[in-house]
C-alpha cells in the first residue's frame, strides 16, 4: 500500500509540474497622496503655444483680474501662497487693461513679459484626467400646471448648506414623494425629472420659462446624503455597460425608460437646492461668470483660483486641445494636483461635449514672474529651460 501511495504521489507531482500555474494576484494599495510640484518651463515648451487664439481667453482673464485686484494686497493667492500675493497681480492685471483683442502678437508678448509657466506634477507623474461640465438648460414655469409639475426647490429655512449628518434629513426618494411639501419654497416648476436630476449634478443652470424669459439658478446646498453617480447606478443594474456611460447616453436611456428611471435615479440619495442668480451666465467658485471653453474647474488645494492655466489634452472629438484657460471654479469630483473640468457652455452642443469629455493630459500654471512668495517651497529647484 505504501508503494502504491508513493507511486500515486509521484504521478500527482508530475501532473502538477505539467500544469501551468497562474501567478499570484498583484496586490496594489491606494495610490500615493498627491505631492504638488511646479516645474518651471519656457513659453516655447507649452504644447501648441503658437496656435491658440488668445483673444478668446482675455475676457475670462479680465474677470479674474477684477477679483484679484479687489483683494487685500497682502492676501496670499492659493494654498501655501503658490500664486504669490494679491499685490503681485497688480502689475500683470493693470497691463491687461490696455491690450487690444485684435492684436494676437501683443497678447502673446504680454503673457511672456509678465508670467512664468510651471508644469504641474502630483509627485508621481504629471499626467491627469480632464473631464467636462456645462450649464444645464431646462424648460419651466413660475406656476404649477399639468406640464410643469416638478418642483425646483430652494433650500429649506434653517437647513445648513452642507449638513454634517445626512441621516437627519430626508433622502431624494422621500423629497420626491412630498417630504418638503409646504416646508420649502418652490422656486420654479419644470417639466422633466431627468433634466432636473442632471441640473442637480451640474450645480447651476438656466431655466427657459414659458413666458419667454429665462432664469439662472445656482447651487445653494444639499440634503447631506452621499452622491452616487447615475452611470454607476445604471451599470450596477445592467442597463448600460462599462464604457457606455457618457452623460448623453445616460440621459437617453433614462428618458427612454420612464417606468424604471425614477427608482433608479432615487438611488442617488443626494438632493440639491438652488437659489436665483442674476446677471451674466453661471458663476463659478471664484465668484465670476464662467466663460465657455475657457473656464476651468480645479482642486484649489493645488491650483490657485483665478490664475491662467495652459491646458494640453484631447477634446471629445479626438482633436488636440491646447489652449489658455483660467481656473475659476471647483467641483466635488475634481480632486488632485492634475485634475480639471472644462466648462463647455450652455445648451445641447455644450452638453454633448461635456458629457463625452474624459481625456488624459497635462497642464501648466502661469504665475506672475515677480512674486513675493517663492514657488520653490513646493517645487524642485530647476532653472527655467531655454
């Protein structure tokens, strides 16, 4: 019996040796935390520097300058004073007032005279994700009717803008079932629940009213519940496959399945409240109106709000996107040193671009050449190239 056992053991050993064994799974931990670096470069090293139509960005930059020059002169710009102080911006912002938009050569010379570009890194590379957003457009009325019957709520009186504990407040399904009836002001009535949900995600928008006017609305707080993206919800239920969850595809599916859409959308328990806004376009976190194709949402822990940023990525149609932008907004999903959201404007064309935008790329900040706060504190000490 022992001999038989040994023979069997030998056969099993040979069989095992003849089999291909899978390598052990690679265990990876969370990515290392971002460690900001600004590497000085020359303007000639900015990809596409000579091809951008700079006149398109000057209005956005002037809006930022109006804000920067209103700040106390000693106020630091950005986390750790990466953008210097407000006083450092008085020279470049003052010179900007005299530029003519029809003189591209003068605009390029102005930037080269007043600014120093820095390539932004996160401590483990300088490649990041660039997505898009837009100003949502809805159809609505100031009066409830059979067509316009879905409420667009103001934040209830006494509710904090960012509740610390969402469990103390009703979730989306409860609110849509009437939990706020008589407890919160209805700003407007709209006709489409899917479009309203997208407005909740975007945070600001324009309602085209049945009296021929329009009304800007802007984020004014939430119910404190966690956000769950519609794409994840639809993938989880097998409605869309991984890679199909662009915003246009998500909206099309939800509108094509009105019987299923309400319950699925309710799985995103976060509910957003709004306030009326007057004036020009949606206003970003820097408190200036956003400029289509030129305003950028960034993570203010790494990139100072208000400053010019040179972008190098690919647009939703596969075309190289190399242009000067201005950091004028933030977003809850925009986190990290190399991460940004491009504002594409309003309407269906902007929706189509924003909803399909998801590209890798890099960017560079443009800071005043003369700063009272050294960027060297967050950067390797490297002399500007060329």
